[in-house]
C-alpha cells in the first residue's frame, strides 16, 4: 500500500523512523516491467538515478515539482490508457525525459532552495577563509572546561576528575539550582551528576555523561550566577599587564555589548534578539580608538599588589580622568554598530525574502485548491448530489489558510524590521605594557638577555618576519601580515594556492644565544584549535642576519591553565622538533 510517487514514498518511509524504529530499514519499490505504466516509470527512475548521482542524491526531494505541466499520476494514467499507441507512448517517454532533464532539475532545486546560490568563486573562497579563521579561534571543550571548573568551584560546587575526559559532580550549590529555575529553559539542574564531560566524544561511555556545553542548563546557570556576583567588577575596572608589549604607552581596553533585534515580540513582551555580540576596543591617551580583536584579555595578566602600588601614579594621570565611556560609545556608534548591523542585514534579508516567496507559493497553492474544491462541492450540493465533504468545510479550510498566510506575512515583515540598540559599555581595564613597568622601576615578568636592547628586539622581529614571509612566498603561498592585530594568535596568514586553505604562522625571532621561546595564551589556543594549519616559525638572528626559518608543526604545547596568560618552552627542544618551511 505504498504510493507510486517516490516523493511520497520517502515521506512514508520517514514515518517508520519517527515511530521509534531503531534497526536499519530497507524499502523496495516494486515496478511491473513490460507494462504500459511500468515502462514509463522505469524510464523515469533510470533517469532519476543518473541525475541523483550527479546532484548528490537530492533529486527525490523535488520530484513532485518536476512535473509542473502535468502531474506524474496523470502521466502514468495516460500510459495505461494510450500505451498501445506507439506515437503516444513515445510522447509520454519524451515528457518523462523532459521532466528529469538536468537543467530542469537544477532550476526547480534553485526555486525550492531557501538560499539562492548566487555566489561567484571569489565569494565562496572568502566565506571559506572566514570559516577557517573562525575554526582557529573556536570555543573548544577545554576552554569551557577551564572556565566552568574555576567558576563552579568559586560558587561552592564540588567536581572531581574520574575517567579520562569525565568528571563527577557531587554537589551543585543551591543558588545554582535556584538560578536555573529563573533563567533555565530546558532540563532542570540536578543536585548532583554521576558523570559530566565537556567533550561529546566521552558522552556515551558507561555511565552516560551529561554534556556541559553552551546552552546546557548547568553551564548557563553557572554563567548567570557568576555574572551576578562579579558584574560590578567589570564596570569598576582593573589593571592588566601585557607582558608581550615592550612599549611604554598604556591604553584602555573596553568591553562593549551590541544587540540587534527584529520586530517580533516574545512571551514577555520583549523584542526578539537576532544577534548579540561582545566587541573589544582599545583607546590610547591621544583619544585614538582601535578594534582589539576577539579576546585580547586572554594574553594579559592581572597586576600584582606590588605592581598596583607602583602604578598608582599612572592611574591618577589626567588623561584617564575623562568621560571615556561617552567617548568610546561615540566610536562604537560610528564604527562598531554599523558594521555589525550590515553583517546581519546581509545574512538575513535574502533568507527572509526567499522564505516569504516559498510561503506564498505553497499556501496560495493550497488556498486555490480549497477555493476550487468549495465551489465544486457547492455546485454538487445545489444539484442535490451527496458529498463526502460539505462545501462549508472546504470553504473554512481556504479561509483558515488565508488567515495563516496573512499572519505569516506579518511575522516575516516583523523579522525584516531590524533595530540596532545603542552599544553599552560592560567593562574596562587599564592595560600596562611590560616596557612601562620596567621604565618606572617595577621588575618585569620576564628577564631579557643582557645583550638585547629594545632596538635589537625590533630588528630581530623585523628580520624574522621578512625571513618567514620570504619562505612562505617561496612555497608559492599568498601571504598577509596581520602582526599588528591583537588577539589573533598568529602573525601571518598564508594561503595555499593548490587548495585555497589557510595556514596560520606565528613568528618568533630570537638571538642565536637565546634559550627559550614564550607563546601567549591566544597563540597556544590557535595551535590547539588548528594543529594541522598552525606553524610556529622560529628565526635565529646572529650578527644582524637571519638564519633560515625552522617550522614547528603539530607540537604538543599543552593546555593553558585558567589564569595562565603565556607559556615558555625550551628553544633547543622546539628546534629539534621543527624542520624546514612546509
């Protein structure tokens, strides 16, 4: 009792899985060969199979729309009625071939798709580049684990390591459970968990573990409690030390939140948020602002009590006593918010337009059907004939569909109405470079070689960058110097011409008598995120000349601790693990 239409057949098969079938199922659609309708149907299936291979098996999804001039059912019925006529049979086969013509299938799939494929190759490559950059700084399980373990401990929770990648939570504080009742939307937070994990690879081991990830009730409740307890600290500000900066000019780091919502309202009357983003902006004493990258604070450490005492004079300087919040708000309104707004518009407007067209087409088709059906039933009723379905019922269905269409159009219009809220300042910090600490007499966090002056370091870094850029270009790659951007975790972006993939190269120039290399937290995280794409390029400089770069790849740099901002590695060990540029 299966339908002839493979589109409906696939829907029927889907129901088997929805009712709880867990075993592998196979379904055969039997066609009687050497029959009038069988010949047409087999011709159709043969063509579909060939097109399905070419189009990745997506043909059956649009089969019902391929026969736009004549439904498949009518085509098969004509084959039964007129199949004995060779000319008529040939015409039916020609119609079947035309329906599954490659160009026709592509056109139907384009019309049906929610997003048109209107991108040229340069746009596709640009999107892939953005995806690879995002991959290099994505939120990995160990980021979440590092935050959760510390925040949960500070809230009074108790978590103990068990098997590899798995933990037992013996106590969830009452305030975390209470907070879940306020902000939670999913499964309630439990008083204890036999096993939790931060990596889905460890979920299915016995006993099964609860996955702690963005969106999970336990993590969301911990984040909410942490913000409640410490949000005032963000606004009050702090002093951070940039140990990688040998300069002497301090700067202010601002954290801003920007929200864009549309015209839809939720159950509580609030507008629906379509995009919410944290932005980081740095300001210098002369009032110059610059984007600070995705997470620059990860490379900065908190100032010690001794350093805070020494820096008291810096904190009291006149340039800091301005209304910086108003100034950074002005910069964000001019430069940060418009860029975010344009990105949201560019992504969502074409999607909404396509959804609107599809909704109209599909609902109007149903409305026309039930309107015509209602008129047909009215005519039969006026003629005194019995009908299985009253005309009034058909008319009500058409009216309900019309109301549904109006409501959907209003909803889509609300989705199209974007409103950008003013950016808000969530926090700030005075960032002090290590060079300034050394200048005012505070001991630097890391001693430099006695023979290495500031000029030496600048020359070493420049020679190292030049050597690595030349090495990358010798490999035929297109390079982009991004060393001036903070928080990336690498200095050079290099594109392989053969496949278009990106490599992320962190350059470390060292004098020949150096014995160590220090990586910042962001550099380590980039190496952990994209080990196959990350390159640590070490360049030794002697007598003003750079030696050939040594590339360290797939090296285990370890996972940084919660408060760790950098890690130092033995230079000899890295040189041994490295090799020529590749």
